């Protein structure tokens, strides 16, 4: 297969992955509407003498799995689970959804379309094309003191709001964080033509996970995976919930048609990639084939430029603008444990360097300074009101271009049961460290401390 991985990497980094600014905007919209809902419920309670209270909010869907891709129509879905205690809600699903709708409408009067109840969610629609979908859940404890969740649809159905996201994050980690890359590329193909109606993001993610083909080269990994998906769909179009194998993800008759369209369109446009397997394939033919497949201006630009580099050695050109792909390994506590901040937890950090007096990170930040490299950071819990016994988890998240270049974003959550954690400042970025206290299977306290590091030594 003609090696054009460097161009695939550039395309992926610049035209597929959602830019930080857009990610921030999506999370801002999510948080803004959670605040609106909570305030609206407060007003609803005051007017009706009720005491409804959201006890958990859990980001779901493509935003939670970080598989959202760039989309010129801005048609992004932001899915949020809102959880109430079971004994605090009406038994009727209709009454429950109506309560949430009325609460939202108190704070969303400026919208052209009022918040409305759907079968499985309450939707807020933005004029720009964004959707915020609140899925309502209720919870109660079983005999083993574990929470059991039920989703508010046409009826109450047992469903864990964290399960699918945790399945994806675990599988992505197992596949060395490459699963998300292939999912994003497939979603870009599925959005590549106006008027295409394809299977939803979850179905595509399940198909990629089931048929994932490992390869060191991203272009080969993607091709082999979609080939496997296409072949699978020829013989089997049933898709099951990865968190509940008894539940089909095909909810309506149109889902079969969408799967058939995915199969047919993969067949048609993979045929255009056949030239990549010819021994005499040229660089121009290769970028032309990927242009036919993705139908994106990036590939058209590469094709138009091909004549300019016709006399150059393709091997030298292919490495000239090599892109480094970083693997997004961040984990989130809410997908491992329910989060209920019942107790206080505070972190402090001592900064050490040979020949210098020990100082605190807080003192450095108060002076408006950033840390320089080659310092030792000793994080420790300075305040913890959680009664023992409990478990302690730590998370270290690196951010910034240098962390991406080194493929060292980190962000995994690790159980240490230690009240201290040591790190060394290495490279520039607005990094942070978090600590979580887990008691009886619930995150009852958490704290975060920012660690900004500059280039200066």
C-alpha cells in the first residue's frame, strides 16, 4: 500500500481533531446549560413546594469519548446524563420529563426553539446547530450498597449512564489509544458528502472496536479496519450495545438502511483506493485517491500541488512535513465511580531544587510566576476530612504543544493509597495534578492543583 502516512497524519491533526477552542466551547455550553437547569429546578421547587435535586451530571456520547470531529455545519450533539435519587422523582416518565422541561424553560426564554421533551432526552437547540441533550436517570442502591441506574425513556429501563463511555475509554487504552484515531477518520468519511445519512457515532464506534486492525502505519490501520467493517456488514448488520449485549442499537427501521448505506459507500470509495496497491502508484495518484475518499479541501490542495513536486523524490517529500500523532490517554473519575463531594480535600505542593530553599507552589503562583524545568514537586494532602477507611487515587495531566510533541499527555488515574505524590518539571505547559478519595465505591472528595511550567530555567 502506497505510503502516504505523513499526509494522513497532517490531515488528521489539522482537519479532523476538534481544535481546543471548539472543545472548550462545547464544554462551556454543557456547563452553562447544567447551571441553567439547576437554577430552573430551584425556581420550580420554590413555586411548587417540591425538592427535586440533581445528584450527578455525567457527560456522555462523542463529547465524553472525545470522538467529535470538525464539521462545518457545527451540528454537534452534547449529551449529558442528569441523575436524581429515585425516591425524589415522580413514578411517571412523562411527569419527570415535563418537570425538567418546565425547569429549563424558566432559564431558556431567549432560545428560538423552546427546550422540548423527546422520547429519550430533553433537547436544547441552538441556532448555530448545536444540540444539548439531557438524558434523565434515577438511581437507588441495591443490597450490596451499589447504585443502580434507570433511564427515563418511554418507560424506566435499567441502564448505567457511565457504561458505554467507560467501555470506549477502556478499549481505546487497550488498543494503545489508536481506536479513537480510526473512529474519528471514519466519522470524517461519513460526514464527507452533503445529504449523506449514516449510522450514528456510537454505532460507528462499536463497528470500529469490533473490527479494529492494528498496524504501525495509520493509513494502513484505517484501511484494514474499514475493509473489515465493510466485510462484516455484508454478512451481519446487527449491532449490540457494548455495555449490554442483550440490547440492540438498531432502534428504528431506518437504522438498517443506514448500515446498508455505510456498507455500500465504503465499497464504492474503497474501490477508489485500489490504486494505492499498484506497484507503479505515484504520489499524485495516491493523494487523488484519498481526495476521492474523504472529499476534503486538504486533499484537493495536495493533489493540486503534486505537479510542483513531481521531480522530487517521493521518499524525501513524504518525510518532509512528518506529523507526530499524540495519543490522548486522559481518564475521568466519573466513569469509574459516582462523584459526590461530601468532604473537604486540599492539596499543597513543595517545590525543591538543588541549591535553592524549598518553597511552595502556591507562593510561586501568587507572585504571578511560572515554574521552570528541572524542579522536584512534592504534592501532599494538607486537608482531608474523609473518615477512614478509604482509597487514594492520583492523576497527572500534561498539556501544551511540547507534551503533544513528546506524546506525553498522560492523564491516567492511578490508585496509590499514598497521601503524597512526586513529579519533576520537564517541559512547558499548563499542567495539573488531581487527587481523589474513594470511600465505599464513591468519590467523596477531590482536589486539583495547577502546575504551569515555562521554558525558562
